[in-house]
């Protein structure tokens, strides 16, 4: 019966202080690495490539000193949806474009239901990808303080400033969005507890009273958004009160510095990513 | 000896166990609340007060050692009827103004009775009663949007929403913080009346020691997840060293009496109700 704590338990975006190599890496290097690996992930559909990439992600978790259980526990609330989506994909999507030299076996064909081995491959690969992306996003946000992430992002967007891209503003918006996640999660927990205390169906009954709980949660969306708007307004006032006037001329508390280790990490990951992308059609299965 | 209505025995609780963010909130807390009492609960920030109280209506369930027994039912039992329990034990949470979830004041207060499947007339009666108790005028407020209320008004609506369930046990977690002094006094009077006339058992958490002194018949002091003191307000507030070490302070009446004693006046240190203190002062002024 940990339902309420679960609502609040969001692992992505939560900085976990530490002193690993990954923690000490420059945020710009980390963002680059995550982008490269995500790209590699999204174009590879073969089993072997995904096994290798999964192993790589697990290795990165190890290097970052975060517990795998912690990262995976963040997937749990989404599990019902993932399972439902996977089942639908498996049942109705028998002819996907996946790279594989394995022969395509048709398991079942009956009306709209069409289950094949390549459909199964797509489902399994999608699951692996989902976990990989979770891991990458977790590594990035669990090892980097929000402010550093913001500075990193801003620096990376700066070259586009000439084209009129407001780098500082974009990174600020991104960071505020991330910052609001735990706040909204906490507010959701508060509202759910308040409703439950007044006789609503949340958290009563077993795990499979899913439908009633879902309906009760739906009612919480409106007050949650109202609260978010109220908080956003308060934030505007607070920023104005502290004389925020856009990005121009702002200096920083933290100066970022790229070291040689960051360069090597980027290089290795770039090579890996390019390799995975280049040879995406050459994996044997 | 009668059975306590709520008995918490050696309760342990950890938030997010097994994660890097785990936080031990309760380390063997025990508390007993008898029917018809007003019990005060004080303690520094992070002592575990809110965590303890959320166990009383099954929002948190004992997972580690420890028992929570409400009206003879052990809440560790997974078959407990949570709806019945939550109707019996009503909690007004900390920051009640963040707990409104309906669009209109009337709907928000009526939420509980509606969940219980009551008739329209009964629902209306309860909403009117609850609004009267917290001091909100029915006709003015019932159709107001909750988003258009002041902080203090939201607070009252949230309290009314819990009262409308007519719980046997009313738990107030810092519910009066932020009310203006006059409203606060009226509110205390209402709590006393709910206790005396309706027989509601009340648990009050407050950082306002005056409020605890004025309301509670018995006080628990909590620190670092367990109870460190228990007694009548007069007894507890006489333990100045303990309270000071926890950064809690004492009601001004208690302080005045202690100071007078220290300076050699013969006053009763337990006369901490405002009227009693005034009597004591008059007595030594006369003599
Ligand atoms: N939802 C939560 N998730 C993780 N840790 C929590 C959560 N709620 C409380 N804690 C931690 O548990 C401990 C006890 O918190 P609790 O809210 O019970 O204290 P409290 O006595 O009510 O304090 P306050 O007077 O500030 O309200 C604190 O250390 C807090 O950090
Ligand atoms: Mg609290």
C-alpha cells in the first residue's frame, strides 16, 4: 500500500548528489553524449544492437554510481500503460519494418489479429529502447544539478543566437519545466490524499481496482492544473521582484569547464554512436 | 480502564525505503488517544507529526514494526474497511488551502457526504452546519469558485469539507496557522464546542503553544520520530529545558509563571490557562 508515495516517486529529474566520474563531467559533454546515444538507439531495430546498447546503458549507470533499482522503480507507475501498448502492438502490428536476417514467422493470423516474429521483435526492441531512454534521461538528470544543466543547455544553444534563438530563455523554460515536475507530483499526492480522506476511492482496495482509481485521479487533473497556473503566476511575480529581465547581460555563479576527460568521453560515444548508426543494417539478428 | 480509541504502538516508518532518498520519519512512536479527549501534539519541524497522523486514517499503513489500532481494529490488516475508517477519522492536513479539488465551495464541502451516498437534504444540512462551524456565511460562499478565495477562506473551506463527514475523531494538522488572531480565538471556541457538544475526539498539531495550552487536555511532545514527553499542558510546559532544547518555547503564561517563581514569588507554575494566570497575578499583587 505505497500508492501515495508512488505518485510522488519520480526518478527522472531528481538530482542525487555523488562524486562519480559521471557526476564530475561537464554538463555540455553529458548532454552531447546523451543526444548521440539516443540517436543511435532510435535508428537500431535489430536484437543484437539493442542488447549491446542496453549493456552500454547499464555500464553507464554503473559508472554514475546510481542504483539500477532506483532508476527502474521510476518505470513502475507507467507499467500498466507500457503493458497495454505492447500487447496492442503485438496483436495488431504484424508487419513492421525491422532489420533482421531471421526468417519472418507468422504465429497467428485471424481477422485483425496478426502476430508475427517481427512484430514480437518490434515489441521487445521498443521495450528495451524505452528502458534505455529512461536510463539515459535518469543518468543525465540524476548526476547533474539543475542549474548546471541549464547553463550547459544555454551554452549549446548560444551558437544559434545569431539566428534569433533566445538561448537563455529556452534553457530557463526547460529547467522550469523540469523543476515543476516534483512540485506537481507533490501536489498530486496532496490532492489524492485529501480526496481519499474524504471518502474517494483512491488507494482503497487492491491493485487491480485500477479503473476506479484512474477515474478518481482524472478528477484531480483540473485542480492540479489550476494549482500549476497559480504557482506559475507566483513565480512570475517572484522573478520580477528579483529584477529578472531576460538573458542579456546575465552572469553566472558557476563557470563550466570542459576537461580532457570530457573530450575523450564525447569522442568515444560519438564513435560508438556513428558505428551503431552506420552499421544498423549489418547486425546478424 | 477503557480502551483507547486510537492506539499507536512503537511505530516505525521510512519514506521511499531502499532509494537514495530514503528518509526515516518514525522511530518507535507511541501514542494513545481516548474517546472525548483533546490531545495536543507538538514537536520541531520534521519530527514526524504529520507522518504519524496520516497513519490514523490509513493513508500510510504500517509496513515496518509497529501497530496502529483504531477503534479496536489493527490497520496492518489489509482487509480493513478504509472508507469506514476515513469517515470515522477526519484529517485536515497541513496547508489545507492546497487541498481543495472542486470548482465551487459548496461542491467541495459536499464531496465527502456525496461519497457516502447521502440524500440531497442531508448533504445540504451538513454543508450548512460545517460552514457555520468554521464561520463561513452559507449564502455568500456556497457558490463561490474555490480559486477566488483568500488563503484564510480556503483554509476554512478545507476544514468544513472534513467536518461535513462528521468524523468521530478530528485531526487538525496546523489547521489554524495563518488565521488572524480574532478568527483564531473563535476557531478555538468552535473546536472546544465540537468536543463538548458533539463528543468529537480531537488531535491538534500546532506550533502555537498558546493554542495547545488553551485547547489540549493532554500533550505529546515529539522529536526525531518518537515521543519524548507526555502530560497535561501544565506539566509539559513546565519542562522548560526540554522544550528549549527542541526549540519549541512555551506559552507566555507558562513563561511568566516560571519567571516569577525564579524570582522568589510563590505562584502555582501549573496555572497556565490565561484566566488562571491572571488570578495568580492578582493574588500576588494583593499580598
Ligand atoms: N512524502 C515524503 N517523502 C519523503 N520524505 C518525507 C515525506 N514526508 C515527510 N518526509 C520526511 O519525514 C520526516 C518527518 O516529516 P513530517 O512531515 O512527518 O514532520 P512534521 O513533524 O510534520 O514536520 P512539520 O512540523 O514541518 O510539519 C522529515 O524528515 C521529512 O523530510
Ligand atoms: Mg507536518
